[in-house]
């Protein structure tokens, strides 16, 4: 494989760059930060897409631009290929806008399909490419620094041994899976066999016969116990009946004794209560006379508190007042008080009514006066507005006339145009679309012309170099120019077509400008018509309201005068109402005095009535006490008769009570209850045993059935295990075959890689301190000194270790290029800043390494470095410079190895 050409546009620091890459050693040279590595990263990105980037996809787009474009032309296996990728920024992120690989069999499109085809074509994915052909900056030591397992996987994958490992792992997974299933089935088989043997040892049929015999005996014993228990229950019930009868008699005797004691106590208590009542009767007789004297004194005081009409108001005897006369006198006074209260309420209502009328009249007068003033102000404001409206009407008439003249002028401008006002927007849209078509044609022709000019330039360069412009091969005689002439004629035709297309664009731009002017006038005409209609409508509304507003002004002034007259009448009415309210207030004062006298007399008569009521209550209590003494005497007589009867019954029961019969019945009851409890306990145990036996019989029958099922299951499992044993042996043989094949191929690789590594290391390192390098089957490296002392690569000095690792990478590359059996096509060997870890003494060794790889037949080697010493190893030298003002890089091929070129481009304005 060989890179032919790389073209960049807005990729990292390159705004526009193109570089042709020839066979041999190409050194990309420039100062640090100039963008050298971006050229190789672009080649890597063109092949594998975003997986080849250390950064995100949007970071490859040049700052300030919207898209990046990368194209790579390369040859592989005798065929030419061209891959193109375009990245666009959209919505804050980047997307692959275009990805196409032009291959001999046709184009391949899409990011995934292109990457898959490149991986198949080169027989290596992104990771394998950087582990073999592309030594990226800072990753020189990647292989040696990797752990043994990781390094083994890297090299195995490069040598296509990973596929065999994948097949071995699949076979291993299959073997493990079969083993897991087989072992599971074996465990199940062993479990089933053990369960069968355990059940056979249990003699299930013999156990079933014994259980059935035991069940028959238990059921007979239960029947016998149930009959004996029934007899005991009958004995228990008879004994309980005898004991219950004697217990009733004992309880009655106890109750009689309590009743006798209670009656004797009640008789003694009643006699004591009669003595207490006699003493209370004497005290209450004195209290009743005191209450009656209090009543007579209150009547006398009420007579003396009169107003000259006492005899008429109080018809009660002061010597012997009675409750009925007092009640009638209190009711009469209450009636007079209520009459006075009624008159007071009437006067109070009248006073409140007159006061309210006065207040409302004054408030209404104030409201009417304020309303009159507001009405006058409204009339003045309306008259002012009326004058303003008259002026606005005059101005509106002038505005309508002006708009009519403007509309007429605008309509005149459409007399000689290709459309009327309504079609102006459509005309502009048609001409805008025609202009877009013309511009698109210009863009297409410009692209075709640029491509044709490139073809002519390339052909002329080949002709100048004495090479065929069609195939690029050297020719001895005159160059073939027919193809060049055709390309030049095509350029001339395209230039003429492009000039005509530019003229068409200019004509259509002028036509669009005229159409857009017409559209603007059409919009202006429509606005003027709408303005005239609105102005005319507003003018009509204002003219119609003039007479109505003048009438409203006159009406408002009349209303203001009427409101002022009504307010004056309201103030006169308020004065009359206030005088009437004062008269009612004086009458209320007189009535309140009369009411106070009546309430005093009513209170005294009420006190007399209360004293008479107290006397009546005392006399009532006297009567109750006398009745109580007589009642207690009668109750004691009845108690004495009952006491005699209960004493007689107590004697009869004591004579009839039989203690021996009670003791016999108690003994019978105790024995019967004890037997029943014993029988119940035995019956419960026997019934539980019966239930257990029945359950055991059912379980035993189920176990016998399960035993037969287990025997059938054992036969099925035995057949399955035999089949899985055979399948496991086959998977084990397949896994071993893949492992042996991989080990054999790896050993061949190890032997050849060890030879190539020693050859390469000898070419670049001539120090007598080291004898040879040993590589074991796990790709573990050991350096042997001249005295056969082994050293790990990590023990070498920094520069020696860097050369050692470069030698290892080159040896791996040679192994892949030469193959185990025959050559294999390989991508270019790419070294990005390989001198990072080398001092000046070791850089010359790196130059020797590059020369040796070229001598060994590596078709294309690309070296990126800022070190001047590497320039001498180059067949082609490429300089990369960065403009400090724009921060953009440029790439130039140096035709002569002796030519000196500045490392950076001059800034604008410099010489």
C-alpha cells in the first residue's frame, strides 16, 4: 500500500493544503506546533474516520469555520483508491456530512461501510494500524510498555492469530457449556439414583400393610372408649342434678338469714327516723310564722311608695296578705310598666325617624349640590371636546382628499408594467426563483471549470517532466498531447459557458430588482387604500356626533339647575325633622321617671309574694314530715309480720336438709368427671393416631407412585448424559486443535520476529556491550550483554530504550510485510516525532534505521520531525510553516535537499 496524495480544507490548522506523496522516504519537517502531525492524522482519519482521532469530531474543524474536508488517494494491491470525508458543524456538534470510498468495484458510502472495507482491505483495524505501521507521537514505547498479555494480544491480532484464538474461545465456551449441562444432568441423575435407593430401602409395601393393620386396631379401641364414656356422662348428669337441688336449698336458707337481718335493721332505723322528724316539725312551725311577718312588712312599704293612687293599684290587706291578691297586684303593675315601655319605644322610634330624616335630607342635599357641580363641569368639558371634534372633522376631510390623490398617482405607475398590483408578489417570487437557478448553474460550472483546470495543470506538469499525461509513465519520444488538448478545449468551453451564466445572473438580478420595486409600490398602494377607507369611516363617525353632542351640552346645564333647586328644598326639610326629634326626646325623659316608680313598687310586692311562698314551702314540709311519721309506723308493722314468716320458713328448710346424700352425689360426680377427662384424653390421642395413620398410608402410597416415576426419570437421564459425554469430547478436541494451531503459528512468528529484531537492532546499534535479543513464546523480550548477563528492556538507558522500541516496531512491520509464507501488502511505515526520547547521539542511529528499512524494501516511509538531522535521510522533504498572524499552516515540497527555507511564513506586510 502507498499514499499518493492528501488534500485538506479547514482541517485543524490547515485552511487549504494539498500534498503529493511519492515512494521512498518522505520527511515532514517543521518547528514544534507548526501542524506537521496533523498531516499524518488527516491520512489516518481519511482511512478510519473518527476512531482515528484523539480529539472529538468537532475539534478537527478549523476554528471559525463550519466544515472540514479531507481527501486521500492511495494505491493498494495494484489498484487505485480515493476516500473523501466531509465534517459539518450543526447544532453545537459535528456530523459526518459525506463519506465515500472510490474503489475498483464501485463506490462505497457511509462511515461504517467505508471503515469496514478499509479494515478488510488492509487486514487491520484502527488499533492494529497504530500498533504496526503508525508510530504516533509519544507512543514509541507502547508495545514494550504494555503488559505481557496485552503485548501478546496486540502482536497476535496483527499476525491474524486473533481469529484462531476467537475460534478456540468459541470451542472452549461450547465445551464449558456442554460440561456445565452434562455435570448438571449427572448431578440430577445421581440425585435421582440416590432417591430411588433410599426409597427401595424403606420397604414401602411392607410399611403400608403394617399401617393398615394398626389403623384397624385403633378404630376398634376408639369405639369401645366412646361407649364407656357415654355411661360416665349419664352418671355425671344425675349427680349434678342432686347437687343442684341441695344447692338451691342452701342458697334459699342463706337468703332468708340475710332478709331477717335486713328487716330487723330496717325496723330499728324507721323508729329512729320518726324521732328525728318530731324535732324538725317544731323548728319549721316557728320559721313559717317569721316568713308571714316579712310579707306583711313588704306590703306596708309598697303602699307608702305610691303616687296618690295607691289604693287603686294595691288591693291587698296589709294585716293578712294572700298570694292571689299579691299576684294580681304585681300583674297590674307589670301591665302599667309595659304600657309605659310601649310609649317610650314609640317616642324613641319617632325620635330616630325624625333624626334619620334630617340626616338623610342633609346628605341628599350635599349629594345634589355635588351632582349639580359635576354636571356643570361635564357640560363645559363636552363643549370643549365638541370644538376639538369640529376641528378634527375639517382635518379629516383634508386627509381623505390627500389619500385619494396618492392612490390615483400609485395606480398610474402600474399602467405600463407586466402585472397589476395584485400580481406583483408572484412576479417577484418567480424572478427570485429564476435567479437562484442561474446562480446554482454558475456554482456548478465553477466546480467543473476548477476540476478541468486541475486536470490541465497536472497533465502539463507531467508533459514537462517527460511523462505521459494519461498513465504518468516516462516516455522516450514526444509526449502524448491529444488528451491535454481535449482538456484545454473543455476549459475554454466551460469558461465561455461560465461567462454567459454570469451575464444571465446579472440580467435576472436586474429583473428581480424591478419586480421587488413593483411589489413595494403594490404594498404602498394597498396601505393607502386601507388608510383612505379608515379615514373616511372615522370622518363619518365624527360628523354624525356633532349635533348630538351640542344637545347634550344644553341638557346637562338644565339638569345642573334642577339639582341645585332640589338641594335647597332638602335642607329646609332637614331643619323641620330635627325640631320634631327634640320634642320626642323630652317625652321619653318623662316616661322613664314614671317607669322607675312603678318598678320600685313591683319589686316590694314581689318580695312579699316571695316571703309568702317561703312560708307555704315550710308549711308544706311540715305536712310531709307528719305524713312520713305515720308512714314509717305503718311500714314497721308490715316488716314485723314479714319477719315472722321468714323465721318460720328458715326452720322448715333446716329440718329438710340431707348432708349424707349431698356427700354421696359429690363423690359420684367427681369419679364420673375424672373418667370422662381420662377417656377424652385417650380418645384425642387415638383419633390423632388414626389421622396420622391415614395420612401415613396416603403418603406411603404416594411414595410408591413417586418411586416408579423416579425409575422412569433415571432411564431418561442416563441416555442424556451419554449423549453429552460424546459432545463434550468433540468440543474438547476442537478447542485443542485451535490452541495447538495457534501455538504452532505463534512459535513460527516468534522465531522469525526474533531474527528480524536482532537484524534490525544490529543495523542501528553497534555497541559491543550487547550480544543479542531473546524473544520467548509470550513475546517477552530480554536483552543479553556480551557477558551473557540478561537485561530487561526497562533497564536500558532512555535513548537505548527508544531505539530498542523503534527496532521492535520496525521488526513487527517487516514480519507483517514479509509474512510467514510470502509477502503481504503493507501500509506506509509512519514515524511521528520519533526523536522525542533520543539525544543527538542516538538520532544518527534513527537515521540508520530509516535507511535500513528503505534498503530492505519498504516502499514508503513517512517521518514527521522537527530535527534537522533527519532531513539527510529523506528522498522528499516537506516543509510545514505556520503564519503567526492568522495561525494557519501551509505545506510546501522542497525540491532540493540543500535548499534552505524559513520555518515560518512572513506576516502580512513583511519583506
